[in-house]
């Protein structure tokens, strides 16, 4: 079996690396990144050159875009016609380019992101400014290379009479590189370039007095002078661009926000849609209507506001939450010496100046050679006219044209070029007038040769020409700046009061984790008992609050949940509510709510007291629970519970100025009292310190805070259905972490064990027995008993069985002072 000698065995990694390297080099150099000299990508350069070669220039009529695209694709750019046409359309869009390079008749797209009409419908030609990029290209000013099929030659760069890279900017993505260069004002860029020509060591600060910053075709306000300087220095940086807006009064005390300029490359239709979605979803209360009133006279978007609305506040919200204000990220990458480089402002101008010097030098060489050649011919013609009779006689005596030329060279020492010009001379040129014209031309050619020789031999003369041509472009094409530049980036502060419709509501939180808010109308239309809630659930918190208030919710698993009242689901009083797990991740299946606290502002003089089942206690400052970034999706830790069986049994929010005692009751009947100031204040993620010395099998049923000098009654329920009330201060104060004293009498058989402890002034509680018998007990119904009493039984212990569950019956609190 014969083997083929054209098959190579190569490692895949080597082949892949080599091929991808070639591909990357191609798309970096030949597709996505602009050249630092003329600021054009290859497709753009080919479009301009092909249209110029085709005579499709500003001083002639428009031609079908499809004809130009076909010509470009067939001769220079062997890619899809759509990519060529899209590049052509972009060069005609005055909201994308600061100075358009192509004029187009027909639909060339819009700021709303609408596509241009098909190329068979539109017509195009080069703009007048494009002529400044292409001028002198026929004078060997730039290098040409063969096209893809070696049938035509195309330029590697255009002569570019002005720094187009900065004027029109560029955007593109390639393998490993991306570029984002903003547009600038033509006049300012030329002034900066001229200054750098005169002062090659000019500082960036000095250049920025001529070029203060980008000038976007869509105008707007650019903020951040320090960031701008950094971007111009390194080629990378971020500034803020915001819309130009004004607030106008309307009839009836209303106002409207009028937007006349939006940030560069923002899609207007998407911006209007986003603002209208904010209105529809009522993320801001106060927007009545959003309208796009743009027409042929210019851009105008109107946000009409409701009566007595804070217009400045809503405008700030729109700045922060829509593309009414955006960050513009500089990433000035361009092809410099055939390699991609991140370049600063000065480097771009230096590269342009170097390119332009080369163009003027090569043009001068071309024109000098042409002038010398013409001068040689003119001097021969003048000499011939001075001996006209002899020359005519010589020509008449010759056999043919070739013989005539040879005779002229021999007889009168003409060169072959001069002899060719003489024998080609028409008879009318033998007049006296023509001799005068030739002498004038000779004088003019001598001056031209002297001028061109000076440019080639004197750097100052060359730079003088460069500056004169730049000034000429500025004179003909410069226009006023559109973008306003502000030194500082204005910090946007959005006040909650502005964004939220203030309303009094009734907020509820249940033990199983269902939350909601109901309007006072919905609450009033029902009785408090008609609150929507599962049969197995218990109400933990129910209070009239304002939508500007806030809630902190503590769970038994050591989590703290933050919810602003206005973000609670707005439901009817009879609805069950929304479970916390629908909004939050990280909650356990059996997690329960222990307590909820409302506030208007976080207090620096308040602390949370957390008491755990396993005998730990701690204090944590309230302001430790300031709103965290991920509050909508995750709770934060309020107590570190190291054991899965451990849980928080109670939580208080206390004023640090008031002295409290901690009263703890354990399952086996021990009670302990000690000052709260023995409990250290620690961070939110701490576990706390020992609260009570527990025997094996014992745990803390509950802990309450009492005033040391008062007589505070507490209610106790045992597992046998016995209820008693005692004065907490009857227990003498001890130190933290002691075992405490017995608060029920120990029995040898079937001893009582505490299952519920609460302050007696907290209304009523419900005791559910094993046989589902329910007893509603008013905490103040029972007489005060001594410390060793076991209280009185609620019913028939043998018939009811043991206590299954005890829970307080929370009442709805209306029009009462809230915790601040």
C-alpha cells in the first residue's frame, strides 16, 4: 500500500495554536481595530477609496448604495455585502459620527435602533470632509498593496488631512482586544495638533487646554475631569455622561421633565420604554406619562409628572436607574506600527503628525519630480521657439516623426523628451502669446521647484505646510462643541421619601413567615379576626405603619431579615400573604419568625438582645443591621448558632439609657435574674456568652426583660396544663451564668416542666392540649402565686393530655407611637 508524502503528522495543540494565532492576527489588523494614522478600519478605508475611485464624490450626484457595495465587495472587500453596507450606513449616521463621512439619501436608521432601508433603496456619496481624507492619494503619498485577487491595488492607509481617529472615534471587538475611542470636536483636535507640532514636549495638561474632552454627536453632559485626564494619559478610564434635561411647569401645579440630549450610543426607544416601565410598575410614584416627542426638528422626550411631585427627586432616580446617565469607558486601542497598542491622547496625535509629515514629504517628492520634468520640457519648447525657422526646416527635411526627433537631438542638442514635445507641438502654439505663456510657466515652475525643494530639505518648512493645511480644514469644517464638560462627577442621592407614595398601612408578620401589608380601607372593611392566615400559623406582628417605615424580622435560626414596608406585598387583609422563602434564599424548611421590629430610622442608642434555647445571650447594636446590598435575596446573620438544634427563643430591642434585668426560665423549673449590663455588646456574627448554667436535658424556655425596681408579673405554663402568675422580682438578682432558683415545686412523680413563659401584661395566650382542646387564657386572670407554687390546672389533665402548644395572641396595634 503506497503512502502519501503530502500528509504531515502534527500535534493538535500545535496546529490549533498556529491557526488561531494567524486568525487572531488577521482580525486584529484587518477587521476590528482602527489604524492610528487615519482612524479607519479596513472596511471603512475600502469603502471610501472605492467610492472615490468610482467618482462617487460630494460634487457629483448620489448613486444607489447597492452599486457601491457591489464594487467594494468585488474589488477590495471579499466579505458579506451586509457587513459592507452596515459599515457604510454607520459612516452616514450623524448620531454615531461627529463628522459624517458619507451622505445618504433614504432611511439610514435612527437613534431608536431602527435598521436602515435595504441598500437597493438608499443612495449614497462621499461627504465633502471625506475628500480631506483622500486628497493627494494619487500622488504616491501612501503605500499600496495588491487586493485579494491581485487585480487591483488598494491603500494601506489614507493621507488623512485631519486626525480622524479622535474626531470620529472608533468602537470594535477582536480576539483579545477591544477598542472604545470617543468622538471629539474637529476644531479642538486641530488646535491641539498644531500646538503639539510647535511644542513636541507639551504636557498633557497643556494639550487638554485645547482638547478639554470628548465631543459627542448627541451632545450631553460629560462629568469627571480627573478621570478624563487619566483616560487621556493611559488610554483607559471611565467618565460619566448624562442627558441634558430641564424641568418645566405645567398648568394645575404640575411639572414635566424635558430631555433634549441623551448620552452617546444610548438607544432612545429603549430608554423611553425603560422609563415607562418604571411608571407602569410604580417603582416611582409620581410619573403620569412618558412621551417621545422627537421629530425632524430634534430630539425631545417628555416625562410628565403628577401634581405636587418632587421633580428633582424623580429626575435623580431616572439618572440612577436608566440610561439617562451612563458610564463611558475609554479603551483607546489602535493599530500602531502594525501592532495593537493602548494609546493616550498625546501618542495618537504624535502618530498622526508623523504620518502627515510622511504624506507631505512623499507628495512633495512626487510634485518635485513632476515639476522638474515639466520644466525640462518647457525650457526645450522655449529654445525651439527662439530658433523656430531652423527647427521647422529640420522637421520638414526629415523622413518621419522618428527621424525628425533624431535630427533635432543631433542638430540642436535637444533631449529626446524635448524633441518629442517639439514634434508634437500644434501649429497654433507658434504664436507670440504662447511664448509668453511658456515663459510665465517656466517662472512659476522655478518657484514651485524652489518651494518643494525647501519643504524636502527644511523640516520647519514642511511643518509650516502641515499646520497651514490643518488650519484650512478647521476653517472649512469646524463647528461648535456639543458636549458640555463638568469637572466633578455629581453623586446621585435618591431619597426614599421622593420615590414612595406615603400611605398608612397595616403590616403583618406571622410565625411561619408570611408577610404582607394591607391598606387601611381593606383592614376597615373586615374585622381583625378575619386576617388571612393558615390554621397552624400564629400572628407575630401586626401594626399600623407608614410605607416609609422599615421592618427587621428575627428568625429562630439566627437570621435577620430586612424589609422596607413599601416592599411588602400589597394584599387584602383576608389574604394569607407572601412567604419569605419566595423572596429569600438560605432559609431552612422549619425556620420560624421569633419577632419583628419596626423603625423609621436606625437608632445609635438602641441594641438588640438575643436569647437562645441553649443558654447563650448577647447584645448587638441596632445600627449593625443597616441595609445590606443583598437584602432582597438573602438574610444576614444576627446570632451565630453553632448547633443545628440551637435556636433563638426571644429577642428584644432596648434603649441603652434604660436599665433592665434579664429574667430567664428553664424547662426544669429554674429561674435566674441578673442585670442586662452584664451581657456584653458584640457583633452581629458573634455567638454571645453563657446566659444560664443548665443541667443535662435542660434548656431555656424563654427570657424576658424586666425593670429592676418594678413589680413585673410573668405567666408560666407547664406541660401538665398548669398556669401560674408570679412576680419576677421575687427572684433575687444573681450573676450571669448561674443556675438560678426553682420557680416551681419539684415533685417526685410526674413533676411539672415549664413549656411557656411570658410577661403577663402581653394580653392573652392560647394553650392547645394533646386532644386539641384549646384554652384562651388572659394573663391577668390568675392570682399572683409564690415562687414554689405550681399554679392551677386549666382542665382535666387525664382527659386533655399534656400541653401541645402555647402561643400569645397578638393584637393589631393602630395609631400608636412606633419604635424609632
